[in-house]
């Protein structure tokens, strides 16, 4: 990948970690190999730090296209209508949003451990029931 194929927009997305992992790796390698590209990244970082906001930057920083954690939970439970479900499929699989995929993986892990938590909670309550006084 040459420096010419990496745009300012690519570097902004790289800084915000909004790119798929393979694209992030390619840009990182290009940054290692190109001093001019590193200078370009420094300029973009400085501009961002000075409050240079475009609509696109606000959109990306606020993750306005990302579903909420509640929506991801409903997606996981297959409790969404067709439109929102299709959008989340697109967002996760086509766009490859790493933040949302990580949130979904966390929700899946929590969902898988829920029966064990309920079993422990019930066991704890049952073992403590004899110590509770009736008033």
C-alpha cells in the first residue's frame, strides 16, 4: 500500500479504530515505512486535538451509526423487527464495526454465564433461608 492510497479520511478512521483489522494492519505497516505518512498522521492528530470538527468527525466520534447495547441485546435474543435486524447484520458483518462486535461478544458471554449465576444465586438463597427470621 503506498502513501497515495491512504487518505486523510483513512487516517482519521485509523485513529478512531473504525476500520476492519486487516485495513488497520495495512495502514500501520504503511506508517512504519513512510515518514511523510507519519507526518500526515501528526497533522491530522493535531487538527483533531484543536477541535477541527466536521459533520463526519462528529458522526464517527459519537458512533452515531452504532446500535446501542440494548439494541445489540435484543438482536442477540432475536427480538428485533426485520429492518433493525438487517441494519445490525449489515453494521456487524459488512461494516465490521469492531466496537459493536466486541459489545456483542461481551453480551454473548454474559448470556452464556447467566444460568450459572442463577444457579449460584438460588443455592446461596437456599443455604441462607434457615437463618432468616420471620417477624
